[in-house]
């Protein structure tokens, strides 16, 4: 097995990194409802990023899930605000399943950026009876930005993924740790369901979501550690860069080890899903656990290495730590992932 990126994937990643570096303004976006920058969203849609692994006939690029995960890693590195990862969870799931009519009707409007769909695949007390939804979700990332939601609901025949228009729900912002993906309280009180994604395999949809969140965490951890190392090289104490002190070097080295292990686990999980490999669910859970822990560690260590400036509002270190906490909690923390692995997923 060749476990490295192809030249095309390297070029794709480099293009994404340059674009995000030029266009993302995190501090401006977090002041917007749902941290949703509409102009940036249109640019992202024009780049084809909302449908990387969506077939071309449905408005996508026809690439693979590995490419989608690589893109999620780069957007995590840039701390891209807004509902991007939630939208990817929807398009990636429905592109490989769903009915042909659902793909034809929903994918083009989502891939073009015309519709902002936020997927929330965590279990929630939502009931789906006779084409109506009742219940609430207390922490939907970027819920204010959505015009459609994809939620996991309990129907008489079992769990189901359903699409419901935001106009059918009551939405209120709530305080949350991650300022780049502000949470919203979403309540459904007899909301009419637009579509039931009967063809979507729930387990596979959640595996894909786990890997996308893991990739976001790997990207964020990478940038948090990069900032810490750069600062350690420049900051001088006792006539020496602080990076020359063992306490700093050991902290950075341990964080890097955890990060690279998480990166490889995430790439492997993405490859497993893209190729239908046995054990893909276990790989997805492992990637989510490792990446979540690595991001929290790298972000926390970045704050410590930066010292006093790392604790200030003006520095971005705290934004990465906030994102790390949110990524770790989404779809279950590391303990929940390991319990799922132990139970055979």
C-alpha cells in the first residue's frame, strides 16, 4: 500500500491552502450570524468545494472521499468559520446513497451554494411521525446560517435521517465555546419533513462525519502547533530562544507525535471509506478519538508555549482551543469512540 498523497492531491491541497490564506478573515466572520460569510460561501461554492466527492452530473467534482477529507483538513487549518463541515457531512452522505430523485433535487442546489444545509447527526430527542418532526436540538453548529437541516430522528420503524427546511423550525443562538461555529437551539414543533433519506446508510453517514470532523481537528492542530513552534523560535529569554529549553522542546515534540499519529489514522479512515474496506467504521472511530485528543493537546500546548500573549483575546490561540473543544465533543468524545470500538461499532 502506498500511503502518501498523489501529485494531484498535493496540488489540490496547496491550491486550497493558498485560497484560504487569501480569503478567510476569521475575526470578521465571527461577528456574523452563524459566522456565515455569504461572499466567502459563494467563492467556496464556485471552487466546487461543496461537492468534492459528488458526481459531476449532480454538480460536484467527481473526486473521492479522501480528497474531501484533505479539504476538510485545510479548512480546519485555516479555522474556516461557518457551516462548511456540516454541509460536507450532508453532501458526502447523500452522494453515495439516497434515492436518485433526492440526489437530483438536493445535491445541485447544495453544491452550488444556493442552499445552506447543516447536518446534525448526533442523537437527539426528535420524533418523526406522519411526516412531522417534534423535538429539539440544543447545540446545532451554525444553525442560524442554515436554510435546511438534516437531523437524526426516531420514527416508528427506527432511526431516520430527514431533511427539514429551517423556516419550519424555531432557531435561537446559544452561547458556545467555538466562536467560529456558533451554536443554535433548534426546535421542531410539528415541522413538515421535506425528504426522508431512506437510501442513506446511517452508520456510513456517521462514519463519514466522524472522519470529516477528525480531518478538521488534524488541520486545526497542525496550525496551532505551527504557531507555537514559530513563537518558540522567536521568543528570547535569558539570551536564548525559548524553543531551546527542554521543557518547551519536549512539549512540542510530544504534541507533534500525537498529531502525526492522528493524521495517519484520519487518512487511513478516509481511504477505508472511499474503498469500502473492512473495518472502516473502526478506523473512523479511531481517527475521531485520536484527532480530537491531539487537537486539544496541540491547542492547549500552543497557549502554554505562547505564555501570556496566548491568553489574550487578540491572539488566535484561544480560537483554536475553542474549536478543539467543539470538535472533540461532536459525534462523541474520545471515550465514546473507544467504547464504540470495544462494542464492535
